[in-house]
């Protein structure tokens, strides 16, 4: 192993430790700083649970020492695994005994979901790239968007309705009990797989669709990078092969997939709850309902650790990919991409030129069918969100024929606002911070990478649930803003990498054309790269914002009154068994249309920027 490779591994492991330190610090703030009386959180809320005097004295010491004394003790307990020796009030066992079984169940769901979704996305991404007809890529993209737009709630209810209620093919719950004493054998393994089919299907369908869109959306940037590495221009490029190097493609797709890895944990929480799949995510929901603080902290840290290890593995996959993936291939370049052409020229920052191109981009957007449809869908949802609260005040309902329309109209506000707020914050922060980090260079933006690792490792939905447990019902705008800031970290990395790649290419072109080393690249030369990558991040961040609101309302930890409440009522009334799903159809359709509209808006803007500028500058 070379010294450089060893240093990279050391730095990556250091970032993992820093990430776990930050996660433990956030948990410390949640429990000991934000609530008015943290000691009351640690005392069991269930009157059936009685602590000994020794246990009460220990809790008193833990929560009444000064924060300066508590902080290092708490952080070391979480990072070193000392929290596993704590006792869960709900089970009467140590967390090590509980998570030693339940944690593996959640790890199985999470690993299988991410792994299978990634392999399916890469396979269909390659098939789409190899297809000679554009209609194939359009069809696959449409199917992927449809799968991603279906909330896990909807998928689970449909699977329960048909495979459990109608056909009675699979069980409606997870495998056995949470702590079955039976030894592992062939029969038990088969039973475990049998009970895991529906939960895995619920997770894989939306995630595979999202992963495919990420992979296929990363291909244009991989093509450009592949062309730069090979020294191609429009004159000498081969138009017979339209595939970038697979290694380059992976390096562009995997950082974006890490954004979905954190969201996949949220889907696991929902799926385990719906199917009573007794894993660590199910224990987290149980602990929050029962007020079991040790179990809640242990489950949350376990889920975060899974995401940290997943991101570490994906990073190592980029850095140490098999050499067979690096075999040189020719790449087809877009007609407007010329590495040694006008993009190498230097331009001053001209606000008139930028305004001119902004008007041109908007004009092309509203002249395209995709742009009009996307804008119309989102505008229609905004109208529903605007008129709903003025007509009704949301209240949970029991009889759908009487209260459906008030719930439906008022339920549009939260998803629409979440999409708008998330996309705005992610776009502004990602564009400005990513452009700045790209200008100063990757080596100087390492702290940004650490913050991104921390943000991507936080289970967003679990974090909001734990916050609601400690400080009460979470405020909508504060919660969505925090989710958006976390997603902005990924946007900063995505934009930074695109800007940094373009800057290095332009400097190299300056050196070849002038015979000296390239020194400066104007800001206007980097704006198209930053803008296209910003739109790429915004289209996925907005969807995650929508799904987060719907999922949290379904789980019952918020009172925002979104369409998730209607789906929760359908689930509580066993609509999947009775077959009365007609009153859930309209909210599901609106969720899908809202996701379609937001995705189409930002995807079309991204494509217009790529078609107009490629990786060049504002001409």
C-alpha cells in the first residue's frame, strides 16, 4: 500500500470518529440542554417499571452534575459502546442484549435495501446508456420516478391489501418475536426470509427508483470527466461509444447515493413499524411511545452508526475500485462540450450577460412540455395548499365520508411547503458554499467534507422523532429547515466537485493554449457547472422533504395535518383488510403528482443548463 493510500485511509477513519463525536454531541444537546427538566426524561414513564434506589441515585448523578462533567462522560459512553450496558425499561434487559438481536434485523433490511437498489440502478443505468433509442431511457426514467414518488406507506398498504388481505400469501408481521430463544436452523432461516419478503419489497421499490435516477443523472457529468481524462475534443472523439468509464461513473454517482442512504434509514423505520418487524428501528418507535430514554438513545446511535459505516464503505469503493473498472473507453461528447475551446477563455463577471442567459433559460423552460407540465402540477398543489386552510381547520377524523375533504384540503400545505423550503435552502446554500469551496480548492474545504459526513449520517426522521420526544411536538418550519440544512451538506459536496473539476479543466486548457501554467479562472466560467449541479441536488432534496413530512405525520410524532394523517387513519382502521382504499386514492395521487412536478421542474432546468453550456462558461 502506498503512503498516499495509507494517508487517505487514515483521514477517512478520522472523519468517521469526528462524525460519531458530532452525533453523540447532538444527542447530548437534545437530552440535557434543550429540555427544561432532563432528569424527568430519564425516569421511566411507565408506572409498571420501578427502579431501585441505586438506579435512581445513578440517574441523579448523571443528570445533576455540571454539563462540563457530563459531556465527556456521555460522549465516551456512546463512542466506546458503553451505552450497551444500560438497561432498557421496556424489555428489562441491557441494550447489548436487545440490540444484539434487533440491531442485526435492521442491519439486514438496510444492507439488502441499499445493496440491491444500487446493483439494480447500475444495471438499468448501463442498459439505458447502451440503448440506441432515446425512448428506452425516457421509459426507464419514468418508471424510476414513479417508483420513487410512491411513499413507502403506500407501497406497504398496497402489499398488505393484496398479498395479505386478498390472497393471503404472506404474513402481515415481521419474523417471530423480538427475542426468540430458538436456535438458528434451516427452518428458522426459511421462516425469517418468508417474513422479510414484504418489508424488503416495500423498501427496495422506492429506493431502486431513486437510485436509478441518481445513477442516470450522474452519467452526463461522468461523460464530460471521461472526455477530459482522455483528452478528447469534438474533432477526435468517437461517437460510437456513449458510455463513460465505469469508474468515473461510480465516482460521480456514489456521493449522490449517500444522500439516499440516510433517507433509506427513515424508510426502514416506517417499514418496521408497519410490518411489526422487531428491529432496532421498531424499538426506536416503541421507546419513544413508552418514554424509554436509554433504549431511544441506543437505537438512534445504532441507526446512525449503520449510515456511517455505509458511507465509509461507499467512499472506499470509490477510492479503491477494481482496476478492471478503469479500462479506457471512448466517450461520446455533447455537441456543445469542447475542452480546449472557448471555455478556456477568461471572462470578467458580467451581470448583464448572466441576466441575459437567465432569461434565455427561463424562456426555454416554459417553451418545453416537461417544464410546463412540472410547473402546472406544482402550481396546482400550491392552489390546494392555499385554499385549504382558509376553508377548514384540520382535525383527525374517524368517518371518511364526513371529514375527508377538510383533511384532504388542509393536508396539502405541509408537503408543498416542505418541497419549497427544502429546495430553496438546499439550492442557495449548495450553490454559494459549493461554488466557494470549488474556487478555493478541495484541500482547503476538508472541514466542509467532515460536516457533510456528519449531516449525511444523521437519520433525519429518527432525529425529528427524538427531538419531539425531548422537547415536545416539533415545530414544522424549524424541522423542515433543519432537514434542509442537513441535505444542503450533500448539495455543497455535489456542487463543489463539479466546480472543482471544471476549474481544473479550464486551468489545464489555459496552460496548453498559453504555454504556461493556468492561474485564474473567472467566476462566470464556473457558474454553469455550479448551477447544473445545484439543480441536480435540488430535485432530490425536495422529494426527500416531501416524504419526510408525510412519513412523520403517518408515524404520529407531529401534528402538521399532512396527507400522511389520512394514510395513518386508513392504516389504523385496517383499510388494507377491508378493501376500503378509495378514500386514500386521492391523497396518494396528489403525493405522486407533487413529487413528479417538483422533480420535472428542477430536472428540466438542469438539462437546459447542460444543453446550453455543457461544462463551459457564460459566452
